[in-house]
C-alpha cells in the first residue's frame, strides 16, 4: 500500500470540520510514561481537563504514546488508549496519537518516574524509543529482538485502531533528528514509514516538516505524508511559513501540530485568524500547567542537570510554580485561566469561526 493521492487527501479533508485543539497531557503526568502506565493513568483528571478544553471550543487533541508501556503491558495499554479515546470522544475531540519522539530526555526507563525539577520546562519528558535504539538502527547494531519489538508496536496499535473514527490522524514521529540525532534518525524514520504503510490504516499518516532536524528526515516526511504537518513558534517567521507551506506540499491538507509561545509572539490572538484564513488545522502546545511545567520557557532546560543534582524537585502537594509570563498552557490545575481575556478570545473566536470554516 502507498501514500494517499492528493485527491483522496483533499476529499478526506473536505469531510472534516476545522480542527483546533492542543497537545494534551494531564497535569498529573510528568511525561508520556506516567500518562499511560497503569499505576498513574488518571481518568478523573483527564475528564476534568478535557471538559475545560471543550469549553474553549477545542475539537481535537494531539497525544504522545510510548513504546515501553506497550512492551510491558500490551493489553492494558491498548485498553487505556481505548478508554482515553472514549473520553475524548464524549468531549467532542478527535485524537492524533504520536508514536515516536526525539525530544528531551534521551533514555526512557519504565516504572515510577522522577518528580519534576522545580520550574524547568518538560524536565521529565522522554524520547521514544530512545536515543540508544535510534543510533543502533543507524549503525545497524540493533538486536533482532528490539527491531522486531518496535515493528510490532507500531503495527499492533495501527491494526487495533484501524478504521476507528475517534482517531483523526496518525503522527508517526515527532521532530525526528532532535537532541543531536540529525539524519541519524533517518533509518528508523524510514522503517516506521514502511511499517505503517504495510498496515495502511484508514486514517491519514503524517510526520512533521518544520520541527524535524536534518534535510533527509524532512524530505522523507514531505514525500510520504498523506496530510502535511509542521511546527511554528516564532512570530517573525509565522505568516511566511503558513503562507508558503501549502504551495510547497502541492495542495495537500496542512496542520500546524505545535504553536503558541507567548514570549515569541505566537499568541492565540495572532495565530488563530491566520490559521482560519488558510483553513490550517492547529494544535497549540499545552492545556493545563502541571508536572510538565511547559508554562516555563525553553531557556530553563539549561539548568536541568545542575538543579536535578541539587535535588530541586517538586514534592507531592507542592504548588506548581508560575513564571511571570507563561510560555505555553492555558489553565492552572484548579481550572482558572492564566489570562481570562485570552480564554474569552478563544471562545468567542471559535464560536464565530465554526460558521465560516
């Protein structure tokens, strides 16, 4: 099986509403492992926070999976995915699951996760499947068992939810090449595309252009994606990129799967009108400021190892600290908005836009 034709991709998109939503992780999870493992899966928090997302007018979520949870508890993981999809569906949300990711902590370890480092952006976020395996695929030293496991993971999840209308799009690899991997991610990325196309699920397949690192990674994603996705956080280049990407990808449907960094000018007030004009689907990073602390900016990551060594962790019951200007995220854990005027704008804008998108 192969990539969708442009005509099929356009026909699919014409049957969809304008999707606006967020990259979601519950505020009680420090990373993807804590979100999905049985001991820390938190349906009550998920329901409460998806209710707040629904109140904004959001109708889509981008959600990161993790291969180690599937490895250790395949049936439980698939059951929790099904539960999450049902909860999202009840709140009117279609879901874009993400399989692999080259961002932040390079070597994931299953089991209890370390607490967040106080005031550090995404201090606990982990790669999937991890830098060691990425580079073993690159130099052809990966064990047959690990290679087979990664293939089974991708294909098992795709088969299990093939034709599931709660799944909007499958995102195969977030920002391949980050964390110094560059084009060393290319062999695994190519395999992931091959494995996914062997299944050829009913839903579209994608992996990001902007956000990926390495020209070969970007070119592969451009050549294989049914619909095209990109990331844009900087206002200086935002309009130019949204305007140019449609022509670059030959008229395929386009979604911005990461945006909104207030300190960089890509606010909701600025970005949403541009996305609506182009009918570009859009997912900001973050909903509720919690253990990922993505309301702190990227610069805080520079202090991560020193502060980790000093034991500057959040303890259970500690309040989530607040920076003076929030980078990402919209709500506090109690549901109060960081900026009530911003929340009012999102609600008013999306209510009005639903009649024109």
